[in-house]
C-alpha cells in the first residue's frame, strides 16, 4: 500500500524570492535568521540535504554524519532536496497550501490595513445581534488585554485583522462559549465572499478574570474559503484514496477532499499524531501542518523560540524516518516565510520554501529550483498513477 506523508513546517522560508521587494520584504531569510541562534540544531535535515539546496545563505552548522544518516543507510532510504518558487500572488497560509495542492492564485487575497469597511461590519453586527470592538490590525495577544474588559462589560465581539487576509473574532469563553463563537464565524464567512473574500475567518476564544490575565485557549478554529478549483485532495479522494488532514489542514481546505482529520494543539501533538498514522494501514496521503513556527515564533519575532522549535522537529525526525515502509514517501516543505528577524513588519515574508523528499522510491539528488509549489501536488498524484488536473511537474519522474 502506497502512502505519502507530507509535512508543512508552517512559515519555514529559506530566502527571499526575486519579487520579495514588491511585497515589502527586503533581505528576508527565515532560515538565515534562525540559524544564527545557539539553539539551532538540525543535523537530520542536514542529512536530507537542507544545506545543499540552491541559494541557501545561513550559518552552517558544524558536525559530520548523524543518526538519520544511519537510518537512511540501514533502511536504504534516499533523499532528494530542492527549493520551490511560489507562482501565486501572495504569501499567506491559504494561498501557500492551495498552491501545494495545485491551485495557483493570480491575485492576492484581500487585506485590511485600516480595518474592515462599514458594509462588512454593519452586516456582521446586524446578523449576530452584537456590536464590534477594535476593527484594526492588532496583535492577537494584545487585543484581548486592550479590549477584553470592554467586551465582558458590553457583550460586543472583538473583531480584528492582521497583515494576513483574516477576519478574527475574539470572545471570552464564559460570555461566548466556543460553539457560539464558531456560529458567529460561520456568519462572517457567509458575508466575506467575492470582493471581501478573506482567506480565513478565525475564532479566537480566551479566558481570564481581567486585563493582564487574559489568555487565549486551544479552541481556535479557522473557517477558510472553499478552494475555487480541483486540488490533489479532490483527485485522491475521488479515486478512493485516503486523504488525512493533521492540524489545520481540514480548515485550510474547508474540508474539501478530506476523508479523515484530526486537530492538534501544537507541533508536539502534530508529530505524535503523524507517528500514530505511520503505524496505521491506509493508502493515500497524510497531510500535516505544524503551525507553531508561524503562530508562536515568526509573527512574534521570537528567533530563539523558532530555532528551538525547528530543533525539536529535527530531533523527532529519526522516529518518523524509522517508521517509513518500503512504499512510503516523506515530504517536508513550507507554505511561505515569516522571518522572525525582519523588523519592518510582523507579516509573512515572500520566500522560497524547501522541499525534502525521501523514501525507497525516491531518486536522491538535487531537485534544483521548482517553478511552483504545485510540483508537490503533481508528485503525490503521480505516485498514485493519477494525472494532475493542474499545472505541475512530477519530481519523482526524471526529466
């Protein structure tokens, strides 16, 4: 039974693309920044070829062969490495994942640096029966401190955005239980279509007695736009293959093409769930998003936290490799950058992303620079003998 495990290290960019300046990103390099941290150690990804990728500019780690090198040799696994250019116009989570799955977005999703227009907010308030506070780009941890007490006093919802294409709603769980908040998000999702079709509506529940003690909970939930065309997920499930989403994958694709899903509270749980699926019998794709790099460290400009998180994943990599069966393929990539050392903004950064691929069916060597993230989708489909319904090149087939 063939299986592909596709892991997205959310925001792990490896250097600015040629058009990065058009997106306000000059000299960005997520890998370059985090590699300068004393907490950065990724010897296993090094063995898979991370530092051999074209154009890599970072602090090269010291050391020789590693445990994963032994795993590769003992099990006869092979590694291929390269970088991918984003063809879509954007640098957000939704567009990045959609392109991985085969959808190229010719226009960026809308953003609201001055808040949402009255026509959107008025419709939202009328349909929910609640007022709205804030309506500005804001830090998610700060907005609940600044508006949380007014929210508890008035019952108005905290509505805010960021540099991303998102409509976020924060509410205290004692006042607005999560399921009720999810209902408000579904209402917002219905309103935010067409011209105002943001990539995601996000529920941001929080708890705590007062300002300074408010904290967000693990009950976040994303409500994404429906993918506008056929993806590799649709093609796989139509052919009777399993399509398993781990983390926020189901949300990103609005459930389209997903046959099974499990949500996770962070990277550690995401890795544990992936290891569990490696022990299960299925035929198809296990699509994993590890979100902490972006959510906890990239946007918060936490270089050391980002470095520690990458090092943690790398330390668990031998476990993942050790469970691969002879017809399994492991793919590691990203959806955009979020350079924690770039101080011009806290936005995502327009960067190349890595592609690392291993398994007994993988030809080792340099994959070069791929022209689109959709090469991942084409490769997955090609492995199952399915012709992609989108433009992309199978990386398993020699040119």
